[in-house]
C-alpha cells in the first residue's frame, strides 16, 4: 500500500467504515508509515467535527438540562 | 472546556445529531448519557489530539451507534430510523457570541462542501458515518456493488477532507 492509498483508508478508518479484512492491511501500513501515518489519522478525525457541524443545530430539551445538572450536582456532593 | 457546565454551547451540535433520527424520548436519554460521559471523561481530553468538538463527536457517535445496534437487535429499528431523515427546522435562537458566529460560518461552509457531493456519495457517507454501516451493509442496502460503495466513500471523504483544508484557509 502506498501512502495515497493509506490516506484513503485512513479516512474510512476514522469513520469506522473499513471492513475487517482491510483493517489488518491498514494496521500494517500504519506501522510502516509510522509518525507520518499517525499525523494523518489525527487530521482525518477533523471529518467527525465536520459531519457534526453539517447538521442543523437543535436545542436540547430543558428536561435534559435539569436532569443532567441534578446528576452532576449529586456526583459532586458524593 | 468547563466541567461545571457540560451542556455548554456544543450541545446544539450534539443535539442536532439526534434530531429527526430517533424518537424524542430516546434521543433525550441518549443525549443525557452522552453529556454525562463527556463530563466524566473530560479529564482525559487532550487538546493535542484535536478540538473539543471533534472529541465530543467521537464519543457521541460511538455511544449513538452502540445504542442503535442494541435497538436494532431487538426491534429492527433500522428501517424506521432511516425513514426519519428530516432535520428539525428550528435552530436554537439566542444571543450570538463571536464563537457562535464563527461556528455558524463554518457550518455554512461545511454544508456547502457536503452538498456539492453527488447524492450517491452523500448517501454512502451518511449510511457509514451516521448509521455505522459497514461497506458490505451499504452495498446490500443500496443494491450497489461493494467496489462502487468503496469508491463512493473514498471519493466523497477525500472531497470533504480537501474542502476542510480550503476552509481553514478561508477562516
């Protein structure tokens, strides 16, 4: 696998779309390319942020906030 | 990231993830679990590994897909969820801060990049990322050869990735 192919696989990897048989080959290439590979994988995680931002924002319900803050408060007191 | 206020401004982005995809009560429960996990795991966050939103989305996605799979195992919820693709039209209206304005600009530009993809690539990415489907599952669901699915995903993700690089230069 050359580095361009590794880049393509990395983008599939970060969104969990690699098939099991591709994973093995990917991990081998990841070792082969070392730090360069790790840097590219880290950058590829920016795709997650992009997908989240591509969605229309929605307000979470007040009920969630109340429940959540009650749980946080209880945890802080314990 | 403040641990005192886990439902900070990022909750809009995370809430947007679930709106229109699950019944409201289930989405609320899941979102609450995710916020708690973020709050509990905040000490493990490292800025060196990326931005807070990316980290939160990774956590949220993992939890959401776990939840989805559990549900599918019991009730074949997949079909129902896939029919519920409409997003909530009403954005949360409140006083905009500078950060929110930048986030809003980023959102518009990212949507522009994604909407420029051919529909088949958008669909493949949606099924892979938001529904956690494997390439084989996507091929079966869309009645498309596996190689074509792989190509669509690779091309689509590359375009988005390249678009993000351009976007960073613009902002």
